[in-house]
């Protein structure tokens, strides 16, 4: 029953109709980053592509809206679309067709527009750029929307790249019906020390030779304040340690902070240290390159 459209949402994201939610999410994030207005200032084509992929993701990431789109195509995207009425119309059309030529004509506009009275306004799309701390903790931002004037909106805690926040009634005005919604897409700028994966945060922590070899209790900064991390003795470079519950909070769940050790060599010459390191070879249980093979 799905209707063909030149503005196919799956094509906009470059995925197949049977794509998994994860494939759709990855495709959207890739295209949104590539065509984001902040990355392409003044590029109208990139801005239009960004709007199209945002709209496509908004529909296909929603299980119910995706099912309606798969069944009815572009007709389901109308604000006043009624799936039950569409199915009734389709059954009526089928019955008319069984009775002979010309008996099954109907206009999909009858599913909303003329049959539904006043029309809801279209959604208005905007994007905001956040620092990682703002995304994690939530922030109030100002938007300047053409034809709508300035607007202050609250971004809830836990936003990520490509998160979509819908504000009802702040979109374009309708024709005798309610206005559409304002749909905000968030873009989070990279942090110099932290990166995000889901609800977990990852940090690379510099440690000196003594801290790595002898072990240490190191104060680590977090957005909630400093916490103490215990580095075990003889920790290797790139060893990963976990601080539970120090990641991103979403409702009743909170991620972890994963710390990767970056063992730093001294940057000044010291003959006593060099001699001690030369004498340290017996402390290795086996040669460090014993298993290195090509």
C-alpha cells in the first residue's frame, strides 16, 4: 500500500528499506555531521540535505511512524494523516475495483485536508551546537528563527550528536489548525580530554613512570568534581581503569568513566635514571617482544 515518492526517506539516508535501527542511526549521524550548517556556512545545498536527513531520521527512528511510512508512504507524513481512515479508504477502493473499471478512484487528500478540516502547520527545524558539559548537564540556549524571532529553549540533560528535541506548537502556523512543532537537532563539539560512547565517558590520563610502576592514588577531574583513582602497581601503558557511575546520567541509569593510562617518559636527561632502567631488565618476567611475529 506504500506510495512511491521522489523524496524517499530511506534514500535520503542512503539505507535499504529493511535497514536496522542501528544502521539508520549511523547513516543519519554520518550525513548530519557532513552537512551540518556549522560545517558548511552559507552552503544552501548542504543545509537542505541536513534538513532532509533530519526529517528522515525523525520518522524512521520512531517505530510507529516508520511502520506508517512503510505502509502508506509520503501520505503518512502529513500532520493530519489518519492510518485507520486510510485503511478504510483502501478497502473501499479495492471493493470498487472489483466491481469494474473506474470504480476505485479516490484522492489521498481526502485522508486529511478536505476531509479533516483545518490543517496543522508544518514543523520548523533548527540546530544548536553544545559543548560536552552542556550536553551532559542540560543547557538553556537562544535561537534566532527567521519569521519567528528569538526563542529561549531548554536542552534536557544527556543530549548527544544528532539528538532531536521536539517542542510542541513552536513551528510554522497552520491553516486554521494548530501550529507545527519546533524540532531541534543537537551537535556536540569534541572535548580535548573526554569522548563519549553511549552513556560512558572516556578519558586519557597522563601518568609518570613512578605512578605507573609503584602505583598511586591520582585525583581525576570530572564534571561532578574531582574523584580519586587508584592506579595499581606496574600498570602498563594504555591500561584501562573504570570509575563506576561517573559517566552520563539518563533517568535512573548512569554510565561510567573509563580512564586509559598514558605513561609519560621523562622529558629531560638523567643519567642515574638511565642507569637504573638499564639495570631493570631482570625485573621483566620475559622479553617484551617475545610474542612479536609477522
